[in-house]
């Protein structure tokens, strides 16, 4: 059973909101009473996601946004705050996983692309969210790192570098903004049953049975389980929690 939260009157902003963990978080924020700005690069998908929420009686705003473009990020954050009157919570989830590559062979183009989305995209999102929360005197931000922000993995050097970087951004911002009433945390998902992971399994990049066996809870996580961790970190129940990188990984990093 999931815990319940009351976010009535609050406003959330979610990137990568059209599928997977982002969509699960947007649904969970909305179900708890929050108005939600849903940002995603896929216009058709994000409009469908927002329509699902508005059809269910929730307040939702679709926003087409490439998080690697700071101007687009700023516009999406600002439009959310202008539409709903404030910004209280954010989940900076958008990210990509490039194909596994030998560290000696990885191209600069691939390195730059994963950095632009996974790290600079989180930096830009957090930057513009903080501007609103600083003026309000409070808020909660959750950045999406990964178990890859806590460990290394062969063939994934550039990806893991971005996820380690997200934790550095999170900790530094938490120290800077704690005195201003803003909490900043990171969530570190393990292997989660999302469209991205499904594509990795289908493409032969990931063996599902091995992934399931590689942690104490011998199954993949669900997007909804990550969403519940995000909601807790944004809730008053986590009011004394800031600057952490919370593993939600079935016990993988306990090894």
C-alpha cells in the first residue's frame, strides 16, 4: 500500500514526464492534489500524459522542452509558475542511457550528448526552479541520479559520470539553499521496469534475469516505487532531509 500525501494547493514540475518514472511521478503528484507542469521533448506524448491527468479532474500543463536547451527549460519552469501561481516541488527526471561503449572508443559527440541531457539538463532545471523557490522562501527539489551515481560499471563511463555529477550538484545546492528554506535531494533508482529498460533488454544490452538476481529484492523496481520515494522527499514528512542521495535499488548498492 502506498502512503498518502496532501499536496492540495501546491505546484509540481516534472521533466521527462511523458513516460516511465517521470509520468509515474506526475500521476502521483496529481493524485495527491498538486497542479503539475509536465515537461518532455516528445510533444505528442507529453500532451497525451497531461490530457490523461486533466481528464481525471487534475490540473496539468503540457510543456514541450528539450532539457539540454537552458532557454527551453527556463520557459517551461516559468510557464508552470505563471500558470499555477507558484512552484513548490520539482522532480528533474529527464535522462538518456547511451549504448555501452569501451571507454577508449567513446566519441566526444556521445559524451557531450549524455552530459547535455543528464547533467546540464538537471543543472538548468534546478537553477530555474531555485529562482522561484528562493523568492517564495521554500520548496523541495528531487534530482534523478541513479545507482550509477553511487557505483561504476564497465562500458558506461560517460553515463555514470553524469549521474555522479548530479549528486554533486544536489549536495552543493542543498547546503546553499537549506538556510533559504529549500530542500534539495537526489533519488538513485536501480534497474526499473520502464520503456528505456525494456529497450535495453530487447536490444541485448541488459539480461533481465541477471539484473533481477543482482540485488536483494530479486525483481526489477517499478516506476511507481520511484515516484513514491520522490513524493516522500517532497513531503513535509521529509522536512529534515536534505542533501541525500537515496538509493531505491532493491539492495544493489548494499553489496
